[in-house]
């Protein structure tokens, strides 16, 4: 993960003609609802449009906002949840707003087809990014200078963040909360949303036949729940397969079909995520944290942490604590 950024509490999201209310709802649920249970300054969300006024959404309804692109570009975090037409270029006004926000240091995010707007504004050139898998080939043809990875749920470049389909946008929003406020706060938000607290950004977007009537699915889920409860223990594929009463080969096949990843990759990610709260809230030495979450050595832990988070455990701890102190200071509404 790139170094933590504190762009301020103001978040803006762009409503557009013909959008799904769900796309907007993802952002409002995470950043718009008040969180008085947390003793920290929360986000301040503003819904904007290219032109202030009524915006028609799917289903024959409309929403009304007095806020246009000037307010949109002034926020600390700006979010494009989609575009009305993936074959069209973003408007000059939107391009100018996105570039202005970027150059003044805002965090730029897209959900699903919103990546087309970011790419059209030139903000993804040379960057790793993602979008919905169904748009991948079209995106590659139009924006060959973008390092598109259509096989992940979201991509975090530190300044510009993109996600796959709408549900992956929720994963990205929770990822941002985790970066800003730590794993404990992000997990609490996820519990309120009744959603898993973390899906690895590198997890596959599209899983062939993920819903089946196969009772093996319950056995896989049971083995995963057991593993999460026993992270410090030695856990191998054979052990997990035994918990599920399967051969290792059968277990691997069912696990990949249900999760889009391998048991070992999933387990490593669970251990990394479990270590975040210890880095954020304790002074426990890195060696002890590695042992507590199940890595056989601090060297192995640091290797996997760097691969997953794109920083070291020590750097993450320093950056989080520096950012936490800054995040508790009063901030302006415009971030």
C-alpha cells in the first residue's frame, strides 16, 4: 500500500443522468452517514452534478442537488461512481474538474465505469487501474497507456484509486476508511453494513459458478472460519482440507471456485489484515506481531506485508500514527 494520505474530511461524489441509485448509495452509506459512535471527525459528503439541479436516476426517479463541478473539485476526496456512456469521452467540464482536484492534491476515486472518466482526464496514464471486467477490452483499446488489471477488485495507486463493479466499490470505500482511520474503525463500519470487513483488492472479480447447491461450499466456509480463529497455529492446505473432510486436490478446486483465490494466498491476507490492528494500536515488536498472527518468522511477515500493503510494517505503523494524530486535528470543510 502506498504511503497514507490525509486529504481532509470533505468527500464529493458525482451524480449523473441514468445512474443506478445503488452506485450513489455505496458512497453515501460509507462516507455520508454520521458515525457518532466513533470519537473522531468523520467525513462530510456532498453529492454534486455537472450541472446543479435535477438528475434522473434509474427507475423514473430523480434527485436534486445545488452543487456543481466547482464544489465537486474542491473536496479532499472526489469520487466518480460511473459514467453514462463508456463509449463517449468525459465532458470538458468534468475533465477540467478532475484535473483541478488532482493538481490541488485531492484523492481521486472511481467505481466501475467511472475509470473511463479518470482515464479520459489523463489521470490514469502510466498507472495501474481497474474497471468492471466486462469493459476491460474496450478500456484497453481506448486507453492503452493505462496499466489495466481487470482481474482485481480494486487498485490503489496512493493518489488515484479505481474499483471494479459496484459491489467492489464498497470494498474500495472500506479500504479508504481503513487507510484513513485504521482496521478497527473500518471493521466497525463493515459490521454496521453487515458486509465482510475486508476483501483483498487482488481477489478475482469474476468467479465462475460461485453459487451452487454443493454442500462442499459449507465445508469450505467452515474451514475458513476455523482458520481465522486459529491464525497463530500452523495451517496448511492438508489441514484445511482435513477440516473440510476432503482431499487436498478436491479442497483446492472447491476453494478456488468459491473464492477466486488459493487457500494460501487467502490465509496470508488474513494474517496481514489481523496484524494491522496490532501495528496501529500497540507497540508490540514486529517479531512478536509476526508470531501472533501465524508467520514463521519476521522476515516472512515483512516479505508478505510488503507485497500486500506496498510498504513495510514499521513504515505502516509510523505513517498510521502520524496520520492519526493529524486526523484528530480540526480540518476545514473543503479538505
